[in-house]
């Protein structure tokens, strides 16, 4: 996907979010570190522009909730977590790629420590299949079928200098 | 990329500047965890940590306990006073017995300098030095430096004066090593009878009078004066110590800038520091305590694994 | 009666007569029979080819802790005497800080009897200065000397009371024995576990300042002057001490001094990492102190090299630095260290070294040996001055293993040690 394709996708996803949440009052958009945060910020801007709203926004770092921390090895760097009030809200968790589902599981656990949303919806730019847990995305940019040897690279302007999605077939 | 911290944290003297910065940076997100409603993350779930305290200590032990529990680790406190010889069981045997119960980490405070390193070489569990004799108290040094970084934004070029009984102070030593590695200018200030031999060789300047330290420094770290020093003859009396070396409000008023005042605690109010100063606007003594938990969480988190994975991105799972 | 022994073709160095050259040495009847060229071996003699080796009077160590009676698990007279001959020593002086203290003829006699039973190195007991080494009442020097003691010392501890030290020096004159003092000001040194300096500061350990030794050295020198007695200063470690001793000798006072191999080989840097095998008293000092000790050995300010061989149990040393006992063993590494650090560096010649390790110790304490003169006791050592060997504590003959030199490659060691004209040690590997 190139920059324009991504922009079109995000625009469509933004209006889907508002539709599913039936408005913006109870809406909270949370991005998963790191690229999820950038995408979530863009979605928030698109929604605020379209709806003249100030949608609540949060950043979530799931490192401390990962299920592979018990393995001895290099410690991942822990990023920033700041969340607004979650009780009774409709929370949209945003990430760039949905693959095994483990990141989302960690995100759900972490949100539960912060409050009790009314509903949580998952929004991802790319769903690449390959789930290892029973997790599904509610709002999807593009679905791609991939194998374990393949790689999906999402680049965002804020971190990588350009917007792009590339699927690199391995093996 | 800093080399991995290794199995143990026994001394700041053994860390590189990068490694120290790694710990401080890792402490930042942990500050936030302590501000949540649910002050717990599952990062160290299932790990068993033993707090082996051979010296009475409330605040350090509690700080470590909070750090451990907020990381979801299981904690066991073992308190013991007296030397190995008098107790009849050596330090190594105590630790090996614990290790036979499959623990992951030991936090040790002991009256013998070198005891943390001694233990670290003999057991497989990670060892964290919570104060060994007069040698070092690395997590205290780290939290002091983090507090300074919070206040000033950086450590490089900062002028820090450590005041008091340097001779017997492990906090002093850790601060000296950590601050110098990060590029601060460090001075020590106190009665000559309480300054260690050849202390300048560590890279610090000696400022004999606290008034001059106040003129020079950006921050003062006031060390606790232990009452035993008087009986041992190092200083004639506490009253004289306060009169000549104490950080009084009157002395602090002479400061040309907004001095930051630190103290590792517990304080002897009216001896090394007056209440007015300790409770005043320049004091960061309470933020030090808050940072203590975050720093200790960072240390536990890092030692339970290895070095951080700097490679980010490429798609999450 | 043992077989005669002919040591053929070695470099024979006799510091007592200043001789150094290729020669043969014949031992017979427990004594030196002859030293010369082309000696014919008598019937039944054991002939040892010594080409490439050095033949010298047996080394003598005037400062050894044998731990018997009382701590036989660390060392016994027998194992210590064996370690001694393995190190090239034909005679050692046993310090009295045993349990019970060697302050009466019973213990002196016991030590001598044990040594005779072991039939290895000669053991010369040193009696205590004060009863129980408590520093209060003089021990009975006459009784001690009569039983075989060659000197008195409260080593382990200083003679803290200057009055008692004076009395000891004066009284000892009657018997012609030296008073050997462990020079340490007790209040200055109290609680210290290493040299007071930059390393003790970094390690957070209480230090023992050089002044603690120098104060007592100065005091003992003044008392030697006052009394005319002979004071022997044990294990000197600081440059200040060396200076004081040099001046005392210039004044002609009866002051002798010893230094240990670890003080001319190591510095306080060996304590880094809290290495308890670098913990001893007096402690390892600074570079300048080490240099001064070496110079002192060169110019004779330090008369002898002694080991202060101090066996300790592995468990005892496997402790936090503060709690670990002081001392390291040294009998089996002394010559190798001396060759590596003093001779091979060009500071001392081999004859000068042997003077410090054999002849002068004998003279200082009035002991038999230290010479290859005809009729002298048959205490001879054959040394290999060039062999390189790795220190392996498990191979030691001593019962204990507490040495900081494990794994180090040294040059030079004893091949054959003969005591009373009989082979007491022969190196097999």
C-alpha cells in the first residue's frame, strides 16, 4: 500500500469507528505503542475534523503485560502509557498489524487494570491472519493472507519518514 | 547499545554511563505504574524474590517490597542481625538454602563491605545490593541521580556537593561513582575526620566548609550523621556538628541560586539538616522516596531479563 | 649413620664466605665434609649431578606459624616442616601464638619433639614475650631458652606496653636472644582490614594506616637504643619503616628487620574484588612501599626474607572480607617469588638473595646453618633457578591452601633439600 491508499483506508476506518460507536461522546481511542499510537492519533484527528469533537485519546505500552516476559532474554524497552478515564466508555484499541493476537490480549489485560469500559473494539490497519488466540478485529483496513515466513512492514511518516505497507514473502 | 547489566547489581562503580542511563530511562514508565489505581503490572509474575536484610532498615526494605509487589513478584523477607559467625550460619549457607527453594533474586543488605559481590559470585540467583557495609548502595545512588535529572533535565555539568560523613557512607560512594560517570562535577564537604583517605583520587574536589559548598553547588546531598561517630571520636559532639556543618535555614539563605536539597533519609533533624530546610521548598526528599520505588522496579525488571531489545517496529504480533 | 652425599658440579654459592662458583659439595656424618673441585665420592655415597643447578646452604625462615598445638586442622609441625623442605628451607622458626601459647617449656619441648619425629626441616621454637601473649607479665625467658627457644615474640599481636617491651629487651640480653615485635599500634589499626588508601576508600573498608606500623617501629628502635637489646622487626611493609630502620642501622643500633615475599611482590590492588587471599597483617601497601621494601632488601636495611607462613582453612577465608582471618601461606612459594621478583628483575644477584634467605637469618637468630663451611651442619639445598612452574595449591605439602598466587607462573624452586646430611625432600615432578 502506498501513502494515498493508506490515507483512504484510514478515512474509511475513521467513519466506521464513529458508526460502530454511534457517535463520539463515549468514544476513547487508544493506540498500542508504537505505530498503533501514530495511527490512532491520525484516526482521532480525522474523527475530530469530521465530527467537530475532542475524542479522548490514550497511549498504551503493553510490554509489561507480554506473555513472553518470563523467558530469559533481552528486556524490551517500556514506552509511555497514559490513559484517560475508561469506565463506561467505548474504547477503540488501535494497532498497525494484527497477527497472533497476543499483543491485543496483553492490551486487554492492561486496560482491565485501568477501568471497566462498556465495550472494547479492535481496529487494525492490516489483519494478516495467523491467529494463535481467539481474537478478532472489528474494524479492519486491509486483510492479507500470509504465512509464518512472511513479513508485514508498516511504516508511518512520524517514525519512519514515510507511509507505506509492504508484504515481504519469505521462504 | 549498553552491554547487558549481567546477573547482579552490586555497585555503580562497575556500571558504564550507558548502563546507568538505561536504568534511569527504564524507571520512567515505572513511575507511571505507581500512579495508577491498580498499582500492579504482571511483568515479574511468578518470580520469587527474597529480601535478605542483615541490617535493620525500614525504608529501603519497604521500597524494595513495593517495587517487587507492583511487578507481581512474590516476596519473602528474611531479617537477621549479627554476623554470620555469631548466628552460626554463614552468609553463603543462608543464601544457598534459599536458593535450594528455587528463588529468582536476592536483595541483600549486609554490614560487610563486599558482601553483595561475595554472594553474587556464589549463587545463581540475581543479587541486588541494598547496601553493603560502607561500600555502595547503588539503588539509592540511582534514585538520587534520577531525582536530579527530573529537576535539572540533565546530569552533565551539574555541580553536586555531597555533605557529611563520607567516610562511612555507601550512599556517598554510589553517588560519587554514578554522578561522575554521567558527567557531573562532584565535591565532598565535611569534617576532615570524616572524609576518606585519598578521596580526591575518585575524581571529586574537597570543599572544607559547607558555606562554600552552598555557594558552589547546584544541588546538595546531605548525608545522615550516625550518632555512633561521636562515641568513636570522629567528631566531638552533635551540637558542634550542627553549628559548624549543619544545613540550617540561615546558611541556605546565602545560596546564590535555587539550591536543590537531597537527603537519603532517615534524617537527624537538627543535626545535619534543620527541619525548616527538610520541609522547605528546596527539598526533594519526598520525590526521592517516590523515585526510589520506580528505580528499584526498573532494576528488578532489567535484571530479570538482560539488555533491552532496542529493535522496535517491524509489526507487532 | 646415613650415606654420604656428593653434590657434583653445581654452582655452589656460599654467602657466608662470599664464594660463588662451580664445585662439588660432600656431606658426611650429618655435616659438610668438603667443598671443592673434583671431590672423589666415598664408598656408598649417593651422588647427585647438579649441573645447571645451584647448591647453597639451606634456606632459613625465621617467621612461620605452624598452628600446632591447638589448630592441627590447619597445619601441624610435621606438615609445616614438610612444606618447608619442599620450599627449600632446612630450618624454620615457629611463632608461639599457638593454643596453648608457647610460653612454657612444655610447649617448647612438644614442638621440638614433633619436629624430630617428622624429621624434615629443623624447627626452632620462638617463645612468647608475655604469658599467654596477654601483654602483661613477662614469660620465663630462661626456661624457654633452656628448652630450646631461640627468640621471644608476641607475634600475632604487638607488645603494646612500651614498658613491657623495654623490660623484655633488657631481660633478653641475658640470654642473647632477640625480641621479635609485630609492629602495630593497636588503637590506630583497630577494625582495619587492609591498607588505608585509595583502594580501601573504593572498597568501603576500614584501613590500617602506614603510621600504625611506623609508630611502633620508631618506638622499638628507641627502646633498642635505650636498652642496648636486640629488637627484630617482623614483616616490615612501609617505606617509612624502611627509612627508620636505615637510620637506626646507621647509628649502629641492634635492630634487624624482615620482609615477606607478598610485601615485595604485591600491592593493595590485590584486594580488589574483596579477595580474602590478599588479606594479611600488616596489609599489602602501595607501589612506593613495595619499591622501598625491595630497595631495603638490596641495601641490607631489611636483613632477611621471612614468609610469615599463616595457614588458614578454606572455610575461614570463604567469608566476607571483614570477617576473614589475616594471613597467607608462603613456604612453598617464597623462593620462586624471590627469584621472579628480585633476581630476574635484576635487583638482587642470586648470592645476594641467598644471603637474605639463608646466611643472614641464621646469624640474626644465632641458628646453626646458613653456611657451607667445613664442619657446618649438613643443611643444604639444591635449587633449580630457571625452572618455570605454575603455582597449584592442591599440590602443596602444607595442609592449607590460602595463597593469592594460585595459577601464577614462577621461576625457580628447590629440587633437593638435605637436612642433617640426609635427604628430606626430593622433587619428583
